[in-house]
């Protein structure tokens, strides 16, 4: 019986160590690849949305390619702003 009690205490200690490790791992931030994917997706999405808005406005007003060019650059600026904002939040 003494061996079983020793085994129980050892298992309890091992489980508490595993729980502490898993809690510490959950508090860590995302992987580097995940962060890079998030930032690049935000940038590309902003440019694509801006270009699509420009294309739609160009077809409505028959002014090709002016709105596409204007909203492409608006999308680039919005994408850079979003990336900077996200990077600052990740840095905190």
C-alpha cells in the first residue's frame, strides 16, 4: 500500500507541473508565422477592397481608370495604417 500512496503523490505532482506548463503556453502570443500571415492578409485585403471600390465607381461613372488608381492608393494607405495599428497592439 505504501507504494501506491507514493505513486499517487508522484502523479499528483506531475499533473500539477503539466497544468502549470499548459497555462504558461496558453498565455504566450501567436507564432511568428501566424502574426506574419495576419499582417499580410490585412494589407492585401485593404488593397483589394480599395481597388474593387474603384472599379465599381469607374463602371458607374465611366471614368476608367481614375477611380481604380485613386482607391488603390487609398487601400494601400488603409492597409499600412491597419498593419501599424495591429503591430502596436501586438507589441503591448
